[in-house]
């Protein structure tokens, strides 16, 4: 197995702020709400958010964007430090920033500052595009893509290029592998003589996608449909990729999550259909687990440590969300080294018993202690990635100990799923699970499937295997 492929993100970075507060009264001098106890957080926005999301998938990311010497540009550089490599274009004006005022998690007001635009291309930016193995253009209509358009057109003829368009930006260059407008954006871009509307049925989205495939000379267009999923068109009959669940939450940034996931998978060599399906799942998880709030940092505080952004945090949030909604949390555990049919059958059966499945995975150090110095055969990051790609898996958590009791105490699943080969043994974690009313459930195990057996057969030479 290989590590995630590098990705070049080209586009307009923004600096975003959220002001969270509460409303208990109206102002005495005007019928407007008074927001009390405001707490301000800041985060990368626009192309910078897309780049950070791609980097969070474990892939090396380079961001080509325009930055200046203004306070917003300096703040964004600090937020990006250590997360992505920057190739800067000169910026005319101040970096654009958005400030949302939210009450009970819902936007009340938005303030926009800064009208900075990319001034010109640089040799460093051109060289980065020429050397890229895959590109995501995150266009927010502030000229980064425009000043590099010729270089991007050459890249589209050579490597998989994904384009996330904006009505204020230019059209994608001919030959893009995938364009990812939202339904509202697709309708506006496909009908320049009409105003956008919030009502988009599948028939309209299919017509818009088909029109854009031909108008843009694109290989494919995926129109994102919010909580309904995405509609993928190569021209002609489209493919509907539905969301696995209905996710309620802050959808801000979900389009960037979709585009970053799809572009990354295309960089890895996946087919467009596979990339879009997994991007729908990633965007759904992103909204369900808090969206942009998971990437925000309190103003004046240091950025979260890498450990705070680990998959385990996503797993805890998923379990808490499902539990709060009255659902059933299911957990399953193991090394999952060389994922095989027996593992998949267990995980599919476990997922059917509840409303979410969290997979608890032994860390590399834990596997070595249990299995010996030659294991794991597949490193931790790759095992996590493979598990998260399964449709039946909602989240993955990692534990360093020999047994998962500490992690289970945090997750508190209703069901702890194990393979039937444990039927005659008393699991050490059974008492813990039962202490909060949980239940250990055994599932039939497919005979003849084991990581050890697969490894031993793979180690045989072709001649010995034939005998």
C-alpha cells in the first residue's frame, strides 16, 4: 500500500471568523437582538480551507494563493504554518475575510472585509503547477485562477485537475477531470441570463450538469445537492450518489470538503465515480461532526496540536452525536492488518445492529507487542484510510494499549462487536462494557480467513505455491 499522493491546491484563500454568542433580549433603542458573551474563533477559509482539509487526509499539500502584508494575511500564514506548503502570489489590497455571528450554532449575520485580488503570476507558482501530479482549483472569484489560467490549461491536459468553480470566477479550463459546483452555482453558471434560485430538483440539476459538461469541455461535472448527495454527469444520463445518512449541522465548508476529497482520490488514481462517492460520504461526516468548527481556533490561542485533529477525536464526536439523538453506538476492534473478507463481513454485520459503527484500531506499537516485530504489515495510517473507505464504517479510533478498555470508556458504545472466534473466551473488556449497560455481541466469523494465513501464502514463491 502507498501513502496518499501529493496535491497542489490553487485558489483564493480567505480568513474566516466565527463569533459565537447567545441572545436573551432585544436592544432598547431598536428591535434588534443583543448578542451576549461573544467568543471569537478564526480559521482558514476558501482555498486555504480546502488545502487544510486535504492535508488532514494525510497527504502532502502545496497551496498556491495570493497573500499580502495586511493583518489578515499575516494571521492566515500563522494558521497555515506546519500544515501546508505555501507558494505566494502578490496581492492587491487586503486579504478577504468573513465574519459570521452565530447564535445556538445558527448564523445571524455575516460581515465581509477586504477586497484583495491576485495581481500576477510568479515563476514559482508556474513551476509548482508544471511539476504537480494532481491539482485542485478552488476558485473564489479573486483572480488566483485567472492569472494562472494558461498554466492550469496545460496541467489539465497532463494530470487529473479538479475545479471547484464560483459564479464570480471564470469557467474551468477545458479538459478538467471533474468540476464540482453546488446546485445553485451550477444553475447560475449554466444560465447566465437567469438569477439563482433555491429550488433545484434532480431534473434541473441533471440538465445543468449536462449543459456544463459540454460548455466547459469537462470530462465530468458533479453537482453537489447538500444533504441529498451529488449528481455526477459525463454528459447524458447522470449518476445519483446519495448521502449515506441525513446530517444536520453547519454546512459551511462542506463544498470544500467534497472537492478536497474528490481531488485527493483522483490524485491517488481512483476513478471519478469512486472519488465522488467517497467525497459525498466525507462531506456528510464533515457536517455531522461539526463542520468548520472542528478546524477553528480561539483567537489569540495557539493552533490545535496534531493529536487533537486525530481520527480518534472524530470518533468521539460521532459517538456523542448519535447517542444524543437517541441512536445506538456500535464499536468493533482489532488490528485489521491486511483487511480481508472476514473483517468486512464482521464490520457489515456490526453496522446493521446500530446507527453508527466506530472501529477501534490497535496502533502500530500495540500490534508489535501483540503480534511480534514483523507486524503490522500495513502501517497505522494506511489501515485507518482503508477502514474509513468502507461504507459501513462511520469513524475510526486508535488505541496504544494492548486492550481497548480506555478508549471504550470514552466511547461508551451500546454494542461491542467481536468475531465468533471469541465465543469460548471471556473478553477482558466485557465487564467494562456491561458496566454502563452495554452489550458484547458475537458475530459469525468466515472460516479460512486470517491475516496470518494470507501473509504466509503471500510469502511462498510461485513455484512452491503451485506445488
